[in-house]
């Protein structure tokens, strides 16, 4: 089919490229002319494993192109997907101005039947508003259907998540667009659930809030483990073997971050409040998430006492592994807090250093992970990059002025670290 993707951020670029990969003719539209030019010249604005190769392959095959003209996109696409950002407003509600503007622009250029598909994460009932807006602004009175088709892509594994999803959610107001939507996803082997549009929109917020809840749950358990000498990883393993619970998203950490969970949680709390329900459970999820960072910072200050004039090495700046994204990154928040308390920082991240340079000032960026510890009073692991597990620990210990390692991602074995001579403090494992 001819597909148009409006918005070339993480969601739009991955989705548009993957639609081309499964055989569709795709045009990706963005109003950021510089970004479109970069994509047209073979560049990629983000780091996402496998994406650069997939873009190059599909552009070469003539299935994928980029444009800054929404008119061209509306004319060419039978289905027009919207993947623009829905950022948070100061009160936690969702800023829908980008999506509303795109709806008006599509309406202005529509001359024939179109399926308009929302991929962005939006509050329940946004689809209804889109229908009203498109009707109002479409002078040609063209027929159309609005569909909600939320994305569940994780940064760092977005291509694989697109090609092998757990499910595809299609929310509709009438049966008319369903066959075309099923054809679009025909090459993907996954269950398709067709729902009303409000339910599809809710599935997204309910899912992300539940996953955030799962992380806060295990982080709360980690606090109890620390108070009792139990091991949170063993607790998670034992809980996870129950199929009703599952082991995924039970890794205790510094807390969740990123461009989705914190924003979606606040939005869902706000949406619920607006319809008359006070979602106190989710407020507690937020509270546990911020306490988790405070508890970790306390471990650092309890051990090092005064941070002023201390040098601390930090491994990891991205909000999680396999991405260069630092939006709402717990690692960046940690760095800023350590700096505020007077510490000097030496930092490294395999991908996120270029983006981190814009927000972290007066910090030494170190290219090689094993060099970060050089002359430091302590080392902190803040992001769960796989390669950090193969740190040269003997060398790190010798480089540190004092062999102290705070592990915010439980990458190492406490007894091994002790044998190697480290003072090792991690999350929810015994008294550490
Ligand atoms: C999330 C959702 O998973 C995805 O379905 C949605 O479409 C977008 O939002 P993403 O933000 O890319 O994806 O990252 P995710 O892998 O979900 O991790 C979010 C945060 O939780 C990260 O900071 C991560 O480090 C943290 N996390 C995750 C934990 O602390 N523990 C875990 O067990 C899992």
C-alpha cells in the first residue's frame, strides 16, 4: 500500500522504515527541513540499532522516501500515519497542539478517502477530537476514517519490536478501515486486536503505566531487601517464574526514565483526574521512582561523606542501554545532583556523550570506559549497557584512588567484587 508517515522522530522513522521493509511504498514527512535533508542524504538523526542499514536498504529499493511537504504526503498516502510528539505540559497533561495542527493540515489537503492513523501516545478521546477537527477543516468534504494504532516500540530494540510485536492494536469507529489496516500489517505475524477507538487509546496509557508500576514494585522490594539482607535478583527470579507475573521489567534500578514512562504516567494520572478518578496507585509509582534515586544518592553520601572536592566516575548517561537518548535519564539526573553537591565528574557513555555535552557542563568526557575511574574517589554505574559488564575490573580498581563502586544497575556479582577488593554497593542485594 501507499503509506505516509508524518513525523520522523523515533516512532515515525522506525515505523515508516519498517513499513517499507515489509513491502509498502512509504513517504516520511517532517516539517523540519534540515532533518529531511539529512535523511535524504543518507544520514540518521538518532542512534537506533539496525535502523541506518534498514533506511539505506529501503531507500535504495525505491520503497522509502522523505519529504517536507505534507501536501505531497496526503496526496500519495492511502493510509496516513501520525507519529508526532505529544510532550507534557507543566501540569502533566498532554500538549496536543502538534497532533491538532497535523490533523488540520491533512484536512486541508485531503481530496479523496483516507485512513488517518494515530501512532502517537494520546489521551483517550483524542480520536473523537481528530474526527471533529478534520471534518471542520476539510473543505473538499472528502471521506475519511480515524484509527488508533498505538506503538509499543522500545528505544534500543525498536526495529525488532516492530517486526515481532506481541500484539497489534487497531482502534476504530467503524469497520470500514479494518481490512486495509490488516493488509498493512499482513506481513507481520502477531495477534491483531480490533477495539473501539477509546479502548485502543487507553491500552497504550494503561500498558505503559503498568510497566512503570512493575518497575516501582521491584524497586520498593529492593528497599525491603536492603533492610533485611535479602537479594532482589533472587526475589525477582522467584516471582518471575510465576507465569502470571513474568520476569520481564523486574530489574531493580535507579528508577525508570526516558521520554515515555515518566510522561505517560503523569498524563494518565491527569486524564483519570479529568474524568473524575484519582489514580493514587500511579501517584505512588511516581513517588517510589523518585525515592529510589534518593536512596541511591544517600548510599553515595553515606560512604563518601562530603562530596565537595571528590572526583566521581560515572558510567552511563543514556536513560537505558542501546540508545543515545538522554531525555529524563536517571543517569543525567544523578550527575547533576552529584555536581550540585560539589563533586567533580568523569563520565562515559558508549553512545550518548554527544547529546550529554549539551546538558552536562564542567564535566570530563572520557572516550574509553576503562579510563573513567582514573584518579576517582569512587565509580558509579548508572546505565545498564551490556559492555560495562566486561569492564577490566582489576584495572579499574588500580585506577581508583579508593576502590569504591556504586552499581545502580546490579551489573556485577557482589561476592566477586568483594574478592576483587572493592567496596561494592548495589541495589537491593543484602546490606549493600
Ligand atoms: C517504553 C515502553 O516499553 C514501550 O512499549 C513504549 O512504546 C515506549 O516506552 P522505552 O521508554 O524505550 O519504552 O524503554 P523501556 O525499555 O521500557 O525502559 C524504560 C525505563 O525503565 C528505562 O529507564 C529502563 O532502564 C527502566 N527499566 C526497565 C528498569 O529500571 N527496570 C526494568 O526492569 C526495565
